[in-house]
C-alpha cells in the first residue's frame, strides 16, 4: 500500500508525540499507580517524575494511597520547602481508619531561613498517641531529595531517614503494651499551615509574603501486603500476618535492628535528638510502659 508523504510525516509526528506522552506517563506513573490527590488538586503540579505540593494562604494540599496495607515498607523521597518554611508542616504518615486507629507519623516542622527543620515522629496505637519524638537532621532537607521510610512488621515499627533508623517502636505486647498489628493502613502526605504550634513553639508565624511554599516528591515506593477493600478485614489480617508467606519483612533478621543499625540509632539519638516523650517526666509523672528500657 502506498502512503502519501503527507500522511507518513503525520504518522511520524504522531509517533514522536506518542513517545513523549508515554515517557511522561512512565515517569509520573509511580505516583498515579499508588496514590491520588485527596484534597486541593489545584495545588498539585507535576514536573516529569516529580510531584510538587503547594501551600498558600488559600489552601494546603494532600494525597493518599489508593489502597490500604498491612506490614511492609513505604518510602517517599521528599525535598522540603526551601528558604522560609516557618509555620508550615509537611507530613508523611500511615494511618488506619476508625476511632481506635493506628498511625505512624513523620512531621517536618518548618523554620525561618537558615534555621533547622525539626522532624517530629509519633505513633498512635488504638487511638492513643502522645508519643512524640523530635530531632534535627544531619543535612539540610530542603536542599535535596532524601528518602523517608516507615518499616512495619509484627516485631517493630522503624522510622528511617536515608536508611538510617531514627526511631524504633518495638513490640512489647509481652509487657502489656499494645502494638499495631490488626488494622490495615493507608499512606498519606500533606502540607499545611500550623503556625499556632509548629515553629519555635508557635512563636514564629507563617510569612505569607513568602508563599507559595512548595514541597517536592518523587520515588514513591510501597512494598507491603496490600489489603483489598473488597476483602473482609479479618481475612486481610490473616493473610498479611501469615508466617508462611515468606514476606521479606517477616524474616528473622527483620525482627530487630542489626548491629550496624543499632549503632546508627545510638548516634542519631546522641547527636540529633531534641525531645523524647520517654524522658518527659513533667508530662508523664509515671512514664509510659513502653519507655521502660530495662
Ligand atoms: C528552629 O530554629 C530554632 C533556632 O535554631 C530552633 O530552636 C528550633 O528547634 C527550630 N525548629 C523549629 C521547628 O522550631
Ligand atoms: C492572602 O489571600 C488574600 C485573599 O484571600 C489576598 O488578598 C492576600 O493578598 C493574600 N496575602 C498574601 C500575603 O499573599
């Protein structure tokens, strides 16, 4: 069949366009595959594989995983707001639904230009939180992307920054401490104004003349046991907790930090810890049971 020059060049143009579109899709697909905007979609923008969330004096923005998960590891690469980020909070967290929910939080508390971000972590079990820890980082998290991960199995919940553990919540059910292991969790991130408390105890307010405040994301990874909503919750729990599935996060070596990681955690705590609820005896005259390290 003869193809006229005009139609073949149109086909070629179409071919080129479709490659551009496909490459665009491949780069952006990790976000789209796993997540969707949950509010303020007009505060989202995409640059290739990178997603930007914007906070201005109209709105923040947030996204959520399309699915729920039990156990496994979730990682986001985040570049936090550059320059003046005082009053803002960028959060990355996992949460179950319902009144007795479980939640694992990373909250990045902004600061004035040149002053350090604080990373607050918290853990809710059966609806009860009040387990804040705060630390500063060994790098400027607004200059480049860094990876932030939550590892969750039946023995521990580990918060990691560039694969360095910054916090471990160990399963101490044998000491009567509740541990999150029977509720599927979604993965979330959001950026919002919290200038009533976030920066220097709420003394520094958001300077809206510096808006928009932009946090960037890429490298969306969820390696976890997916819990289909169409499947009954207890069936999901059974399947994701089964010891015969060979999930890598259930391997014996994953039940606690290895020696290298323990040393890393000790280094982080010695050099970067700013606040630990476990040592706050004015707030907790009787320290929570999980704080007992004996
Ligand atoms: C902001 O900077 C001040 C001064 O360096 C510091 O005390 C504070 O912990 C930093 N972070 C936040 C979130 O306030
Ligand atoms: C904040 O938003 C209002 C509109 O709601 C706008 O008029 C004002 O200029 C904004 N302020 C700043 C500092 O951007």
